[in-house]
C-alpha cells in the first residue's frame, strides 16, 4: 500500500521537464504562435519551475497587456535562483514599460537590485549593466570603484563591452590604480572578441604608437578595416 502510494509522486518527479525541453517548447510558442506549447509553459510555470516561469515571462514581455505578469514571473524565477530571470527583470525595471494603456516608469534603483542579484552569480551582462549604473550614477550613487569591480566581473566572464570600458578606467586611473599595461591588455582582449569600438581604438593606438608598442601603420590599417566590417554586425549582443 505504502509503495503503491509513492508511485504517482515518483512518476511526477520523473516527468519533470529539463531546461532544454522547456526552452524548446518556449521557442515553439514564440516562433510558431503554438497555443498548445504556451499552455504547457503555463502548466509548468504553475508548478513553480523557474525556467518555465522565465520563458513564459519572455513570451508575455512582448505583449503590452501582459508585461506586468512578465515582471511578476521574472521575479518568481529570480527568487528561485534563475539568474537570467533576474537580469531580465533588471532590464524591464531600468527601462520601464507600457502595460496596455498604463505606463510603468523606469526604476533604475530597483533594477540595480536585480542586476546585483544576477551579477553576484557571475551573470556577465548583469555585471556589465550594474557596472554602468555605478559608472553613470543611474539609480545608485556614482562610484567608480564599484563600477570597476562589476566591469571586472563581466570582463572575466568574457564580455568585451566591459573589457573596453574597464580598459579606459585603467588608462585613466578611475576606480582603480592607473595601469597602462593592464589597460592595453583589456583593449586587445576586447578587440579579439570583435568589439568594434575596441578595434577602432586599438587601431588609433597602434597607428600613433605608444610606450607599450611602436608605431605600426600596417596593423592599424587592418584593424580599421576589421572595425568597419564588424560595425555592420549585431555586436550589441554583448
């Protein structure tokens, strides 16, 4: 009797979808307007599966009348440990949104909280955005040391935009001790990641030469050509 009673619970546990399965269903719901796939996402979300909550929120975010629901679902998923949901909630709060006829104003201070939630778990884009908030004094008190800290986290996770910004901070000694060699290394890394502003700045640097390397017009020309080519690509994905 006891064993028989345990079987349904075991079966339910075995039937729990993987993150990949949830994301595949979400893609179907979004790209094919598949109502059955959306209902499945809703069922999984009601079971408090964080990935399902996040994916349903992404679906709702594109619908003006459901953006408040999207924010709520992102928050539930974030509190359950989903760092991408925390980042997405931060993005919504930083920009604000229209919820049908009503407008929800931007709330950068609230956004900073959720960026920090994700950045503390090594989410590169959340760390980048948190660094930018501190750098610009948006929603938080301007703090170059905190900006450098979080841009460093994003850089370590391979974000070239953060590498480029942190390079300037090391060059100018803002929030960190001035270190031209470190600044140059970060600029080179950002350029290697095909980040156009970094490629262009590196081209200008090697064209003129500096204390770290001699003038190299040939390399500068190659870099400028590369920057032009990459500028047409979607490098904002970083």
